[in-house]
C-alpha cells in the first residue's frame, strides 16, 4: 500500500495566507510567495513511491480550485483548529501510512520525505522539528489509530507546539527527523536567503 503525503494548502488569496509575512511585505506579495512556494513544493516532492494529497481550505473553493494541479487527490480540511484539521485529514487517508506537511518549508526535499516514511517502518509516528519549536512534518503509520486527545491542547504557532504534540500522544513511539525552518515572517525569509 503506497503511503500518502498530505500538503495542507489554503487558496492563495491576499489576507488569507501567510498573514504574518504579509504584515512585513504586504498581503499581495505574501500570497504570491505562498502560491509559488506551494507549487514548487508539489513539483519537487512528486515521486512514484508515494501519493500526494492536497488538504484544501476553504473546503468548497479548494476542491474546485484551478490553482493546484488537477491530477492530485484533493480532500477538504474541514473546520476546527490546525490539530483538528490534521487529525481529520490523516483519518481520511486511512489505511495508508500518512505524513502531513505545510507548503512553507523551502528546504524540503524528497530525501526528507523518504526518511519520514522509513521512520514509520519502525515507529508508530514521526515528527520533523522546526527551528521555531513547531514542526514541519507529522506522520502516523496507522493514520486512523489516533490516541484519545491526539493534537488537542496544542499551543499552535508557539515554541511549545512540538512539545505539546508529543505530549498528546505519549503512548506512541516517535521517530525524529532533521530540523528544518518554515517561513512565517520577513526575518525567516531573510535568514533562508542568506543560506542560499
């Protein structure tokens, strides 16, 4: 059974995506950045070893969107906070081993995804830490077998997001991946551009 890589994407409208970055560079430029970053991520991560699924938001508009490649499976994120939406899309991908990522991680490569799915061979869950205390990937070997309280009480967009996520599923065995950086604001963009 081929594993599934889920990208969480929003329609790239100004003021709806990357609003922290938008406060620094303008909402139109931030939406443009997100659209091109997301499409670049999809192109880079296409691979016959896994299926790419787009978890779209808003649900109805995202399912009908012409922004995203037409050949990819699309599922709605549905309501709730980030944890509720990620848990829902993982359940929707059962029984496939499933990893969920955002579309704002410029350093992400196929090798990272390969390592994530390899981690699920010997662990029940996998996480890719981000430099800000959150994470760029989360995955489950059995995507429908989520412990009670999984991804609840997580302080999203804080330095405790990863720690809270691990605490919500203490009974799982976690594989940990390389630490990467996502882009939330202009300082993140500047730091990444210095690295390139």
